[in-house]
C-alpha cells in the first residue's frame, strides 16, 4: 500500500460514524417507500426489508444497554451482539422466503 492510502485508512478509522449511521435511515426510508409502491413484489419481501429497520432499532437499544450495564461496546459483548445480529438474519431469511415464493409463482405461470 502506498503511504497516502495508509494515512487515509488511519484517518477514517478515527472518524466517528454515529452521525452517518443515523443519517442512513433517510435513504433507506426512501427505498422502502418506493419498494412498497411495486405491486409485483409480494408482502414477504416488503416485510423482510422493513424488518431491517427493526434490526437497526434493536441494535441501537442493545448497544445503549451494553454501554450502560457492561461499560463495553456492543461488539465486545458476544451474547448481546449475537442477539442483535439475529434480527438481521431474520430479516434476510424473510426476504429470501419472499423471493423463493415469487420465483415459485413465476415458474407456475410459465409452465
């Protein structure tokens, strides 16, 4: 790696990304708004993508709990981190089921 890239990575590692994390809800809300306008997608896909917002909310709550109760970040408390990540896995699974159901309907219509 060249020196400029290394210095850039060191600078970015010191950057507090809390504001960026909070601001990311705006484009995701716009995405959800237009996602719900698409009639060809089934409800499971829409619910799965909406559950991602629940994952973000659960992560924030559990992170605050971790800092308050254990005086550690969420990443340092494995049980809480795994519990929060479960909601991301759940939303991904619901999205997958929605696409599988949509593909099954397309296969029936084509045959």
